[in-house]
C-alpha cells in the first residue's frame, strides 16, 4: 500500500527500472516532461494526479497498482 507521495514515486521508479526504461523514455511514453518525472520519483508532494495516472498507465498499471489486462486478452 502506498502512504505518501514519496512511496508512489519510488514505486514508479522501481516499475520503470524493471521494464528497462529510462526516465526520458517513460516521460515520452506517458507524455510528461522529464523534469516532472524526476521530481515525482524524488517524492515531490505537489504533483498533478492525472499525470501520475498517465505514468502508471504507461507502464501497464492502474492506480491500485494492479497489472491492467493487455489489449486483446479475454480473461
């Protein structure tokens, strides 16, 4: 469970690294600025929640941090 913005940023960093993406690559994929992503991963407390959601969704996760079904999967 995530309790703080810092924990949310650290989790995103971990998921990004597991997928072998750089901050720049994820920023492009999620359509956020690299600076914004750096700040979020560092635990900045004043972040735009819609951008947070975009980042997690770009990695294939929902806000409950459960994997989203892949397109075309039926199950």
